[in-house]
């Protein structure tokens, strides 16, 4: 895919067309680093050949961005929030451990975590209602998404299965939010 192209949903559900995007020069969506793209390619190449479509959920902490690939093709690209200063979002390659449609944090004041995809010792990808903070580090370590994007991702993982899904987290933690 050309660096400046992105997928944009058309009015018909599940149909996509290419459109020139401003990702390359836009401050909120810098292009993924070369190291990140190499790690993503290695993760996709090492994944076993599944019967269902293979889903790679790639989180780049440097750009605070998630790319979702289905069978090697970028289907979605969304802003996320990973750990703020004093906390950490773990690097590595994981499989989803558990999916919870409705979940509330047992540690952080019963905060809502809709569409949670747990992947490593209580860390999860989940929806967040603090959408104004997406695109910058803001969490205690989980990976936050806009609730509608979290619902889309949750449905995709449910449909394709946890065995066909790989979560790759990489990149240097960004600067603290404001």
C-alpha cells in the first residue's frame, strides 16, 4: 500500500475504497516507524496459516496509532491512548486471552471498559469515553479506543476467532498528554 493511501469506508457496509490521506504530514497520525513496520511484517510472516482470516492488531506507541490488518491488508487505522507517564503498556506479540463485551475495572474505580479484549495479565484493548485524549498517552497501561472502533474490533475478533488474532505492541512511549 502506498504510504499516503488509507482505507475509507464508503456508504455501503464492508466496502472500501482508496483515498489520499494526510497521515504522512498530520501531527496526530504520523506514519508508522520503519522498525514498527518490520516488526509487523515479521509477526504476520510467523503466524500459523489459519483456516479463518488472520487478524493482526498492531499498536505503535510512538504514534499512538493502531492498524488492523486482515490477511495482510490494512482494514482500519485508529488513534489510541496507551500508558501515560508512570505507567507502562507492555511490548510484545500476544493472542487475545479473553473477550468481555461489558467490563468494569476492578482496580481503577470501576471505570467502564466496553468491548474489552484482554491480552496479557489484565492488560486490554477497550473502548474509552475519554475520546478527547485519544492520540496521546493517557491510560494506566491498557490500550484505549473510541467506543465505536472498539465495537468494530471486538466484532472482528469474535467473528475470526482469538486463535486467528495476533496483537503486536511496539514503539517507544510517547510524551505525556499535555
